[in-house]
């Protein structure tokens, strides 16, 4: 356990540049490679991540309640929410697509918000949880975030598939903006957080089985 503690960069007087990843001596104020300012830990990042995540969580409600698309078909205007779009797919016997839309547009965003809230809580309240497992889970959430814009594409594509008319015009509705902002703020919340805080806060907890 002592070997693990001594091998940490902060114990060896080394700070990692958050921009280019270069290891720098703690006496330097700027990175020797990219000349960006370096800090031992960015404690403000925790507060910033919480603010971004709370904003994303609030926006989830209008994203799911308000219409996400406005369809004009043969002169008739209809408004589709995420839920009504999924129900339309189910009624059209397109269950596989309905499952994809549900996963991409409802399940994944909520899981991202809940997951990030869990990790931020682990740091804020020093929860006795394995830091290795938390770090792996955090990187999984970051990886999922790279594919988040697929959600809007899937919704647009699936609505077009179930519209059976020759004259069809689809326009984004207010919920589309809210949904896009949810994706943006959750990604930003994950990127803003200095993950080294996770290891520092939980360093005293043993990760061995």
C-alpha cells in the first residue's frame, strides 16, 4: 500500500498538465511543453461540474415534456414528444427501433446524469467506495458522452420512418434545443471535473478485496 502511495505523482513532486498530459516538476508554474498553467489540483472543477450537472438535470424535464418535433403531413400539424414518438413506433410494430430510441433518448441521458451525480457525490462526501471502480465507471460515462449526439439523429430518423405520407415536413420543436443542451452540459460536466480529486479524496480507502 505504501508503494502505491509513493508512486503517485503528487508524492513525487510531479504535476500532470491537463492540456497536453506532460509531467512537470511541482516548482514549475507553466507546462514545459505547451506552456499552459499547471495546478496540483483544480478544486474549483468540482463546483463547476456540479453546476453544469444540475443545469442538465433541470433541462431533462422540458426535453421530455415538450414536443421535440413538429410534423406537417397533408396540411395537418402534429407535435411529437419523445414518449409519443416511442409509442408511435410501438403501435407501428417497429419494436427494435422503439427500443433503440428509448435507450438513446431516455435511458442513456438519465443514466449519465445519475452516474455523474454519484461520482461527484463520492468526491464531495468522501464516500468509502473503491476509487478504481469509480474511475473506470467515470471513463465509461465519458465514452458514452462521445456518442450522445446520436440521440437526436435516432429520434429524427425514427419519426420519418413511421410517417406514411408523401407530403411530410419535420421541424425541430423546443424540446430539441433542451435535449441538445442536456447532452452538451453533461459532456462539459464530465470534461470539467479534475478526476485526480477522486483519487485524493478516496486515497485512504483500500481497493483490495
